[in-house]
C-alpha cells in the first residue's frame, strides 16, 4: 500500500515556531543540513548543492523577519561521487537558541531547524521506542503506541522444530514455546545472529552511559518500574533469546521463522506455521556474548529480576562450550533446503568465518566471570585489523567492552590494553581522515564501500567507533566527528533525506516495513532508521523509482525499495548508541 501525501502541507508540523512567511514557499531541497538541529556550542554546517550566484548566506528566524548571522559560503567543490557542485555554509559561531532557517540568496531557505541544548533528546528517545513497535507477542495499546496501536501478533507459543534442528530429545515436528522478541526488520521473523549485534550494541550503550539512561522515560508499559526503560525494552528480546537455546547440549537455534516471508499484512493477520531451524556456531557464540554481557548489566537489578543474571551466565557458558565442541557449524540455507522440508527462504544471515564471534563471546565471558581461561580460550588479537561492526563482523564489540572495563582487567588482559587502545584510536583516525575536505564534511562517505546494504548503519557504527576514541582520549575532535555522522543521518547527505522516520521535514515516509505499509496510517512508525543509499540497490530490488546513479544518492523513499528503504533492528541499535551517547556527552554544549 503506497501512501500519497503533499509534503508542503507537513512543513512546520515537526518543529514548533515556524512562521507563515517561512511556510509560504517550500524550502529548498538543495540546502542540506541536520533537519532536527544543533547544540549551541557545537559545530553547525549546511551544504548547498548546485550552482549559486551569491556567495553569502544568512541564518534567520523562522518567520524570515530577523537575520541573526551572515556568513560566506566556502569555495565550490564537486561532490565526490556525483560531481555536483557543492558549497559549505559554516555557522558554528551562532550560539543563540531558537528555531531558524538558512537562507541562500537565489536558492531560497532551508528546512527549519532548532538550536538548543538537548536538541537530539527526542530523536534519541524515539530510536529506542522504535523497538517497542517491533515487539511480537503483545498488543500495542494506544496508551503507549499513540496513533500506531495494533493487536498482538505472532505469539510463538506453538513453534515447530524444523527437521534441520531435530535432535533425539526434540524430534522434527515437536513443539516448543518461544514468545516475545522483536520483529527483525520489515519482515516478521526473529533471528539470533542479527539480535546478537543489536543486543550487544544496546547493552554497550547502557554500560557506557548508565546515568543518562536511568533518567530517560519512553512511555512503554514498563516505564516507572525503577529499571531504565532501555533495559526494559532490551529484556523483551532477551527473554525470547533464552528460549532459543536447546536445553539438551546448549546449542542455539539460528532463527525462528516462517518458511517464506509474510505478505504485506499486519502482524495479527499472519497465521503461517513458524519453525526454529538448525543450531549453528555463529548463533551460539552471538548468544553467549549477549548473555554474558546481560548477566553483568541485569545483575545490578537483582531485586527487579531475581535470578536473571545467573540464568544468563549459565546460558552463556553452555552456549560457548557447545561452540567450542562444534566450531564450524555453518548455517547454509541452500544446503538445508536440498535436504529438508519445508524449504526456508527468509533471511539467511549466513556466515562462514566464526573467528570474530569467538573473540566477542570470549571477551564478554572473561569480563563477566573474571576467569582468565576465557581470555586465553581464543586468539583475541589475530591481526591488527579493526573491521567496522556488522551482523557478520562482531570483533570490535568485544574490543569495546575490554576498553570499557580497562580498570578491572586481570594481568593477562592488562598487558594487551595499551595496544588495544592504540588500535581503537588509530581506527578512529583512519575514519576521520579527509572528512574536513569532503563535500558534506561528514566522516561517512569516504569510499563507495560506505554505501552498501544498510549504509545508514555504517554511519552510526562509525560514530560509535569515534565515541570510543573520545572515551579513551577525551579529545573532542572525535566527539564532533561522531556528531557529523548524526548530521548525515538527519539530512546532511547527498539525498537530502533524514533517514529517521518522523524526524525532519524531509524524512523517510515510506519504509519497507510491513506494519507501516499495511496499517492504513499516513505516517510511518516513528524512530526507525531507513537503510539508506545502496550503490547496488537498483539491481537488487528492481524498485522503479530510483532517479540517481551515484552510490551516495542511490536511495528512494518507496516501500518497494527493500534494498535502500527497509528498517532493521541492527541498524536502529547503533543509532540508539550514537544519538543517546551524543546527548549524554553534549548535554551542556
């Protein structure tokens, strides 16, 4: 179901104080900036695309009546990929608070934006609340869901053991209960591997900024229970993950899924049988890492969740032991389908290399248990590579945790700490290299490789790496570099879109997200991060509405575009860390 709308009618609805003069003419889409706003003392940059005759710009009040700042546009620079002319407007020295527009003579005005403390507080909270809208098993009442209430979908209390997952104790066709959890993306299935990096990122956010999250209220059913709302939301998926471990041996099922994707229907309308499929090494190690980390975090809330920390740690140790005994069990969906029925055609999340999963799981178990045997169980530093985290590459999650608890390491790990910290900072320096000279002045966009499937998560994960460097060095250049990537996600990019639903006057409106497509509501569920430009997108989803050819513009706000406009929990999680982390660190800026 494609939703039609007239964008000018929406101008000013998301930001208060936009006067009639500013709304009389549609803002120029050639002025690219963070459409939410800026911290008073932080950098403030916009990019103008296309030829301009005048070289000055003005920052004005939203009604256009008062000029607060006048500056000069930087010299023209061709964009790295499209070669379109661009100029930068830097108004960092403007520190007055309020709602403003940027005016370029001959070009018009920008979308309205705010300058104020805690300017990203709302979008940071919404990025977590987005997970609430992904809940399975429970209805979403209007009290918490606003205009997006829906009945409960997929109780998953009668889940079948797929023949690929069969064991003597649980033969094919036997039934288990595996409720709760989050829908993975635009589809209605639940995947352990993708939950792994998602949960690890969210729990890391809490461990790095606990005081900030303790004060946050998201209006979810658990709000007010003396547990941070972030941890209440994470617990919804944690309880599901615990059901995915085979109690006979400790291995973990790869996913809980329909044989094929559901159609464009609401969750409660989907009635197809559900299965758990083959146990695998990647799933078991991701599970072990998450459970070890969760044991640390929820151990501090033993009154609210008695026994949970112990249960998590027991599950983690069993899963790790299973993986050690089964170190090369690959989830190969094509091979499974040749051998077993029904065939499975949902997301594979297949991985052949488990070195990074062993590193992450061993690091988390070591930090939770303080037992050196986990630290020495695998080669934690097989080379000097620092690969950006993704669902298939989780090494750095373990490194981040080791750096986080640098003061609590035992001697066997403490000797490696200086090298680890050096490599993490060097990785941040590598990410930052050249950003100040690029057309959009963001860390994101260094090479075409940044614009792959789920490129928005690359921007967010780069931001996390930069915040890790800031935590090690206290050098604010890393903080501001991370902020440049949040600016990218919220509008300062080659498409001009804010990729976060509900935030920004030109934001993603038609994500490939079944509830948002099937609910009949014009606005999409808010707080979800669209995948973003995908250099191969037009060859992957065949969506007919792409208009660009350069990789940084290969995006279309169309629900048929699962290659550039789907949402996914593993993309939202780094947005949660980045937006909330910046709010925690820049509250006074």
